[in-house]
């Protein structure tokens, strides 16, 4: 895959992700251009043995969004899902893992699944999940904890999930 | 990495990848709360911020008093679309049929 193919295949994904994270459309367009400049500059260093192209471009994009918040000190808060400085396992960020997560979520009860998606994907606090679902706060916490216990087994049972080579997401900054 | 961190990372990666099977699960959950089951943004703000987030004294048309099962007393409820109502007591968020 050459750089032009990468641009054609990933431009829309990168822009959609950035627009999802940054409300100003002009800033989003500028950041998208910055991402592809970095991709172009580092394309020769990209090691397909360490991460899929998609994972590599995602990490560059994610770090560009984090840097945007840090450097421009915009009034909006950095989304919690990407605010952590914790190192991310590159082995975890694979398309197949997302499909396997879908299977694992379908094995949860409906209430557990709803709490996990609303909390971790939609970014609602557990109190907001309570309001959204109509479950009591105590039930939301119980469903959250039981779902996490089940998903912990999912992550530990599959050696391929989260057990790959630890690659700091920061190295793609 | 903790399970919670892995989930946050994977769901963020999903925003980029848009993997179809996982997106189906997400869409199904969100569609469950897209109409009658979903609170409007004001109600979410109310639950998150408590009664102080809304001026209950000056906008009485939007509020009615009901018995709150969770608070076990009469409380002021904010009227929502579809005839539903939500308790304005901070941290309560009890929803009832306000018709």
C-alpha cells in the first residue's frame, strides 16, 4: 500500500473521527491535514509487523486530537476515553478484537450490555445511565460490575486480546 | 491495562474503525433509548447537575408536584416529552408517568 492508497482509504475515517472529537469544523479539517502530513513523513518508518496500518493511523489521529486539546487549550474538555496517559496495547487495537467484543457483549444480559455501551461508548456517567435507562443507580452499578467481571474473563481467556506486544501509543505522536 | 481501560480504548478505536458487528450492537442499544425510553438533554442535565441546574421557581409551567417513590416524599418533577416526568431532587432522577 502506498501513501496515496492510504490517503484514499483512510481520509474519511480520520476526518470522521476528528469531527467526532472536535466541534469546530475548520479545526477538524486542519487537524486532518496535519495527520496525513505526519503519516506521509513517517510512512517509511511504519513497521507492519508491529501494528496494522489502520491501528497505526488511528494512533496518530488519536494523539493529534490529544495534542490539539493540550496545545490550543480549548475550552472543551478532552474526552475521557482518550484522556488517559496509560500505555495502550497495540495488540488490542485490531479490527478482529472489535468483532470479538461484539460477541462478548451479546453474551451479557441486555441490561449489562446497555450499561456498558452507554457508559463506555456514549461516555455517559453511571448517574446519566440511570436517567437514560430508568434503572435505579444501585442496579446500574450492579450491572456495570457484573458485566466488567464477565468481560474481564473475555479479555483474559483470549491470549490474543490484550496479550500482544505492548506498544506505547505515544510513540506515534 | 484494566478491563475498564481496555473497553474505553476499544470503543474509541471503534469510533475510527466502525466495525460492522460491534456497530450493530451499539446501534441496537442506542435505538432502545432513542424515543420514549430516552430522556431529553435537559433531563440528563437535571440528573447530572441536580435541581440547581434549573430555575424551578420561575418556570412553574414545566414542573408539577408528585409523590416520589425514591425520595418517599412529595417532590417537584420536571415534565418531559411524552407525558413523563423526572424528579428534580439532586441525585434522584426518578422518572414517572406524569399524565
